[in-house]
C-alpha cells in the first residue's frame, strides 16, 4: 500500500475515534434529542466520506469487504440532504456499522508492511 493511502486510512480511523468519543455512553434517544451532536456526527461522516473518495482504486478493490461506495455515498447524502436525513438511520450507522468498518480498516493497517 502506498504512503498516501495509508495516511488516508489513518485519518479515517482518527475520524471514527472522534465520533466514538462524541457518542460514548449516548443512547439513541439522547442522540436524537441533541441537535449539536447530530450535526457534529453528520460533519464527521462527511469528513470520512471525503477521505474515502481520496483512496486509490487499488485499495478499494483489494479490500472490497469494506463498503467504500456506501461510505462515500453517505457523505453525499449527508452533505446535500441534511434536512431529509433520517437521524435514526444516522445513529444506527454511526453507532453500529461504522465501528465494525473501522475495525476492518485497522486490520488493513496492522497487516500493511508499507512500501
């Protein structure tokens, strides 16, 4: 893996860590009642999607188990359709799906010997 892709993956992990810290101990009801947290979560998802868009096709294809297309697509929906977003769906993704995707990315990074 090239240095650029490795740096991008590390930044994705950093963003997921930020999101995990922001939502730690939070329930879905608490999330849905906190406008600032919802907005901050959406911004973090936008950041992750932007980073995913920067990854090389090589990384995306060699690690097809990660739903890269969904991650960058969520960025587009979040950035352009904030008022039509279903926040319960954002909560499910941020609290359940993204953490497992982040673990897969961590595995990629831990298995990379570098270039």
